C-alpha cells in the first residue's frame, strides 16, 4: 500500500525527507503548513497534523505522525485530520506510527516536542472562530493547573478559589507578577517542572519582565508573597479536601479486547492468550487496552481498508464518550514496544532491523521480498567509524584479584593479565574537565564462581562509598567489555583457568579438569583490537576449529612458537601479533604461518586440520539512546521512557537509566536516599532482566553507575551537557527556582583539580592523548617526558595556577617497563635541580593557612617569590630543552632533534633511543618526511588517527 507523490496533497510534498518537526493546520478540510516560528502554538477550535522525523544511527529515518484535536474543533475537521494522516503515512512508505492527540490529554511523546509545554489559545479558523492574540496593553489574569513529573500538562481553569486544591501545582499569571502555588501533595519533581512553565509564561507573555513568587500550600498571611497571592482570592482560607479518586482504575486489570475490522464492521475475537499468530497480514485489528486503543494494519491491506478501520476506531470512542483514550496506529513489522508488550510472546524480526553494515540495496531487496514498500526507507548510510572511548588515557591504574573474600593487589607487570576463572577489581584515576575523575569497576571471568562475584561487588561498593559516591562504578563481564576498559589497559590478555583459592576449590570439588594457563604448555591465543592503544590476546581452545580467517593467532607449546595470520587480516592485525608476542613469549623466535600454507607440525599441535569460521566476531553496535525514569518499590522496578530527553530531565531526587544497547548507565541523583544508591547496580540488572525494549539482550551487558556531579565524558556525550547544573546544590525545585528568579544558573565554586601529570606528548591536532608504545622487551618504553620530570616541573608552576601547599601529584605507571633516565644524565640534572631548589626562597614545609596564625607581611616577599618563580621557570625551560635536544643536534620546527629515516624505523639494526616512540615520524626532517609520506607534516597532522597509523605501519614507523 502506497500513495504516489502526485496524488498527495501539495502541502505534504517533500515532507519527512530530513530530520525535524513539520506542522500543518486543517483549514477548509485542507492541510496548511505552519511556519516553524509558530510551532507549539495551538488554537482550541482547530485540528493539526504534526510530523516528527528522526535520523537514526543506522542511517534510516523514523517518522511519528500525530494529529491534534482541539477542544472546540468540529467532528468533520477532526475526521479530516485522521484521514490525511493516513495518506501522509502512505506517502512516506507506510511505516510511521500515528497518534491521536486530544487537547488536555496529549501523550508524553507529543508534549516532548514542545517543551516546556503547550498552552492552547481560544479561537480557530473553522465555524466562525477568530484567533485571539495576546493584548500587550491589557493583561488578563489567568489561573493554570500543572501536572506531570517528566512533561507538563497545562490546563487553564476558572480564576476562583474553588479551582485550587492540594494535589497539583497552580500558576497565577497576573499583570506584574507570576505566582506558583505548590499543593501540599505535589512532588518536588512536579514543582520543578512547573517552574519551567513559569519561565515560559514570563518570556512569552511578559517579554521576560515580571516578578516571580513561590507560594507553599498552607503558608499563612505572615509570609509576604503568600499574603499577596491570597489577596487575589479574597483572603486566605483553608482549601477543602478533594474526594478520593476511585481506586478501581487499574490499568493492570483492564481486560484486553481484540477486534477485527472486516467488511466495514468490527468483529470481536475470542482468545485464551493474546498471541501474535492472531494477527493476519491482510486485515486490520483494534486492540482495546482501556487507556490506549491500538489500530494494527497488515502489510497487504489497502489504503481504503486502513481509512475505514481508522473511522471505525474514532466512532468506537465517540459512541462510548471515551475522550481521554489515546489512539495509536501501527503497521505490521514496525510495531511499538508498548504494543508488542501486550502480547504473551512476540517473535524476533532481526531481518527487519536496518543496519548501516548492510548495503542499501541488500536491505531494500530483503524488505521488498517481505512485501514492504522500500521507497525512501534508507538515507545514505553513514560511514562506519571505530567507537571512541571518550576517556582520558593518561591516568593511573590499580588492579586487584579477588581471593578468599578479600582482594590482592597485582603488580604492574601482572595487572593486565586476567584469568577466566577469577574476578578482578580495578581503579582508574584520570584527569577530567573540572577535577580528577575515578572509575572503579569489577571484571567477571566467564568461569568465575558466584562467591567471588559477590565478594567483588561488595568490595567495590565499599570503595565507592569511601569515595563519597563520587566515583563511577562499572560492572563488566568477559567477552563484553566496553571500549573504555580496553583503552585503559591498552594491552590486555585473558588466560584460561584461574588462580583464586575459590576457583581451585570449586573445580576440585566438582571433578573439573584444571586447564589454567601454563607458559610451558600448549596454548592458542586469538589477537584482536584496533591498534596499540586497544589490543587483546584471548586464550581459546587449542583446536583448529578455534581459528578464524579474520584474525591472527599465537600458538605455543613449550619452546615452539607459531604465529598464524588469516587471509582476511590486515597489516595492523599482523602488527598487533608482534606486539602481543612481546608479552606472551618475549624471548623466543616465532615461526610465521600464513593461512593455506601451514606446516604439518602446526596442524599436529591443533589436533589436525578441520573447518573453521571466517566471520568476524560481532561486538554489537551502539544504537540510539533511550532514557528511562526508574522507581524501585518493594523489589519491583517501574520504568517510564522519557522522549527527546535533555540534561534537565535528570532530576536530582531520582534514578534514571540511559540505554544505548551496548551499555547501560544508571544515573543516581544527589538527593537519592543512600539505601537506594546502594541498590543502583541491582536496578541495572533488573532492567536487563525485564528487557523493556524487547531486544533479547544478554544479562552480561556492561553496567555503569554514574553519580550526579561526577558524570564521565562517555556519559555526558549523549547530552548537551552543562556541568554547572550537576554541581548545583539543593533539590530540583530549589535549583530551578534560583534560576527563574535570578535569570540564570548561579555561579558555583567548582571542585578544583590538581594539575594533571600527562605521561605522553600531545599535539593540537590530536584530541586524544596517545599512550601507544612499543612492547619490545629490549627497548625502553618511552612516552615523552618522564612523570618524575613532569612532577618536578609542576612544583615550579605559578602560585596562581596551583596551591603550593598541595604536593605534586604522583602518577602510577601503567606498564612495568617504563622508561628510566640515563644515569649519567640523571646526575647532571639532579645537580641543576638541587641548585635551583637551594637558591629559591620557598619554604620546605607547607605554609600554614590564614586561620592558623597572623598574616605575614606580603608585598616584598611576593615580589621576590614572583622573581624566583620567573627565574626558575626560565631555567626549567632550559632543562626541558636539554632533556629533549642534545647539544649541536639539528632541530625541526617543533624544537625536536632530526634523525635519518634508517635510524627511526622499527626494523633498524641500531634504532635511535631517547625519543617518543609513538611519534617517530616527527623526528624526520621536513624534506625526508615529504619524501616518505608524500605530503607535508602539517597535512599529515590533519589526517584521521587511523589513517596516520596505517601510513606509519607501512613505513615501519609505528
């Protein structure tokens, strides 16, 4: 079923072709476009059609169509809007979800388009109505009632005391002042959302020039603002209690009715359980759920059948006077989560999922075979990009293995070597935008025992508590680690078996063979990753079926070492094998095996040649994020989706879940009770069990617990983030009130971060600091200046940028074989440093604070201190140059020494030392650089990182 554009109303032509919102008003039974400046402005006597087009990550466009019916609109006009909505959907391919919206009872999705609210005005084009515009000279007093924690439903009520009650929030809009009256039974979140409406009224109807007052229910005349409010109602008097609402209104107990639209009439369908098989593809059905009425249309139904079913749905509601029921129309194959959840089971339809990995033609052909109109379905698919970690990689790392209900700290040489039978705890400290950030996490091996897992969670929770809940917590499982985990470790190895006493006891009691990795035994490792800053070696079963043409492998048996490269591997994959050899078997010569030309000895070690896969192991793609509000009550988790979310939706009193398919984030507000905070991980696990999005996701999906005020960049990237908002004090209502009254976000003292020590150089063109390095055991691992030298430099920084009473930070090395300075150089530098520190007037002890004693005379001392700091800074600069550039050596434009290409390449017999091995190319002369790379250094620096690495690999400079 489709409609050609030539048969479509001219007002709809070209609609839905790009992301955004489009609105039409029905005038004389025709759609008339509304300019974007008037979006959100509705009149009670009119009907409107609203099209929301969303660009998805997979390259496709999703359409949601709403038709809004004003309180005073005619039945014919409302019917016209419903029919035109079906025609618009048909022209867009017949896959849009359609919603019927009734004034004062709109869906939350619809209201999310027009934040903070819609306030329909009297008037309309039909039936002789006239649009009533705001008269700036004579401002009439209005009283509005507001309800809703996530989006606000605003309704004008009679300006009278009888309209007020204790359950909702009321806004009194007078000529010179706006009052918000907070009912005693209203929540803090509702009050905060109502303040957004106050701000809207202030900006829209008062040009931002009027006072705002907040009045609490029950406050007497002694309060000036409360007294002023009650004067408008003839003085204060207690409000009467409203009669309780009938508790029989329970959606859970509503009986679902399934009706089939057949030859112009509705036939009831009897069923024992609501199953997907009841729906036939050549028919239309109504599923009556009480609060919602779903209209489901099969793929092969005609346009006239769909129009007839829509009219039948409207008549059903009209006859029963069900004005508040939402009508939602869905097409077969593109049903909403809410609709599918009504059925006992819903089959997975993975073939209908649009993925950017599939070609447009392949997807279109697939859907066409299934009977779908594919016209306009796919836009140009975006180029596939490597996932970004969004985390600083220059921090410090500590790792513990869980053992016997405690944790054992691992040495730096062992902290990247994990075993499948064990559980681990890691703590990563790294510099953030405003302060040092902390990530504390658990890693569970596939064969780890439950007792160790519970111990790991308990110990991690205590670490987070000791950090005053300011650390981000991660719960990760082997085989499903996120990109952040891999770039923190950079080089990561997973071995079979386990070392913990709990694991050893478990396999002994259950008669399980101990296959714990042995350096002298037989072992096969699959090598994977995207570069030196993200590479893993995973031990797999030592059989030929474990091989895969898309990967490289390391096989060893005692002193026999083989490397195997599949036919679908790249030069980068082969480079990673060499780097992992330096970790797994650093002192033995390996024998290279190419797929298709292996030796008999190689196959013999694997037990003979058998068939194996060539398909790359999929890690899952990040999807469009969804935000959910969570309420945990007596073990039950209630979740409600928040549409078109912003940072302002994160209320400090609540828990929220941000779901992006590959990971989920549990955000915990500052005002959340401590007992609930400690259940945040349980909330995340419960969410995965409920499978709200019906994606059959693994329960091992990574879970991050994010605390308000300590949000990491890999969380804030999903928002237009303003860090000052998450650092505000008070509850949601107090924060919003200070903004509305003050006209802006109050400036707060942000927590200061100590000057970070970066262990690698960075350039202006590189947004991420690289820690990539060589893993050769014979070669010193250099990352630019040593941390010790950088820490020394921080000692002599200006007092304006660092609190001199704070000792310089110490960064723990991430790798065991960090570069050590040449002893001869060290001694000479030490003498210079001693001379500098000896000649300075800086005290050896930390200065006392002002409160500890009288303030000393400062003017002369400060002058001398500035001179000392200035002179030390100058001499320190000479130290820097002395470390990086030796005397009489040529320098390039960056002040780096120049070396010939033959000494800089990784295959050189006598490679140059004391350079940053992650930037070998920078030590080439400009002429030789252009000769080797075919471009100037400046042009090279503007290339994407992956393209730079490929070129460097080809030239043996990586």
